[in-house]
C-alpha cells in the first residue's frame, strides 16, 4: 500500500511511559529499581484505512502503548495526535473516535449482553433507532443473538470476548485499537473477527492490532511494527516483511539482534 497518498490519522511522537514500582512489584519483578520504563521513546504513525500490526514479546510495552492511545493511561512524555490534535487535550473527542478492546477489560457478570450493549450505547449517546440498528448488525456479525439474554457470568471466555468486541464497536469508531482480539476465540469466531476487521478496513477505518498470532498479523496487516523493551525495533510493510523471509524469521532475527546488542 502506498502510504504517501494516505492520510496520517494517528501520529505518535517520542512516547514514553515509566511506572513507579511499589515494594511488592519490585519483589515480584526481582529488582531494586524503583522505576520501570515500559515504553521508551516510541514514534510511529497509523494511516487512514490501514491495518497496523504491533508485535513484540511478553512485557515489550504493547498494552501500555495501546492504553495510552486509548487515553486510558497518561504518557510520561511524548505526544499522540489524532487528526493533528493532541489527544491529551481532546479526551472526549478522542474517545468518541476510538474503539478499544483489551483482554484486561472486564464486563459485569451479572448483566446480559443485551443489557450491557444498551448501557454502553446510552453512554455513547446513541438514540433508540441507532442502538437497535447497531445491535442487530453487531450481534449478528459476532454470533451473539442466541445468548443475548444469558448472564455474562455464565458465558464461556470466547463468548465474552465476542460481546466485548461488539461493544467496542457500538459507536462506529473510525479508529480501532485491539489488544489480542482473538484471545480465547475458537477458529470460527477468530475467522469472524478477521473478516470483520477486513470489512472495517474496506470502510476506511484505521486499525491497530496487537497479537501473538503471527499468521494473523501476516495475513491482515498492511504494515507491521516490532517492539522490544519499549522501543520500536522494526517497521515495514507486508512486502518488506516477505522480502526479509517472512514474519516469523524476521521476528526472531530482530529479537536476536536486540539481545546481541544488549550483551555487547
Ligand atoms: N501498572 C503497572 N505498574 C508497573 N509496571 C507495569 C504496569 N503495567 C505494565 N507494567 C510493566 O510494563 C512492561 C510492559 O507491559 P505491557 O503490558 O505493556 O507489555 P505487553 O507487550 O503488552 O506484554 P504481553 O505480550 O505479555 O501482553 C512490563 O514489564 C510490565 O510488567
Ligand atoms: Mg499485553
């Protein structure tokens, strides 16, 4: 895809996040350091109508980055712009434009998918007609219809994930930020998510997705970023990845290179 002709919709510049570790966290992390730099001077862009795959080993800083993009976490330094506007200065507008999903997000077990959907639809200011229309489309797409009146607590983790996916899209956001969206889904549901992401892309939505499933990223992403220890270590489009021997090889090559540099 030719990015030069595309609009830069999200721009991340020199983004960093440092966590202050509690005594308990220091013990758990087996460190005396009082601070942990989870995201370290990260810069990248998301273009309109593209799917960007963010990869990295456990603890690389992917979730931290995506939470900052979704305004759920304040950066320690650096900036994020949406349509050239600093998201920290436009929290409400940003949230209206973003659909966010992370595996850490928990739905209330006591309510039904139907009720939960209505609750969030109201939060986003949808009127009844809009709400019914969105519910019909999304419940159908993710196969939620048959258990819409069951309590969420009684659903399997994959079913819960499907409900979370539907809810993340209630307000028809133009930017979609998904942290491990196919986590816990069977292959049928995963395929439905993949298909839906491609459909959203066709609608010119901009999507950033983080996952450990390399074939998924390789198949869906227009561009790929690999982050290790909070730093962007590689960025390239699908063709570049393929020319470097495919994603799995590239991932391990980059990982090894970073480790060798650390040891040097
Ligand atoms: N609230 C927090 N307080 C302290 N440290 C944190 C906090 N959140 C994340 N971290 C640390 O920041 C680093 C990056 O975590 P993050 O969750 O962003 O990684 P990740 O790339 O999403 O990993 P995974 O692939 O396992 O999901 C880790 O070392 C993690 O322990
Ligand atoms: Mg994560």
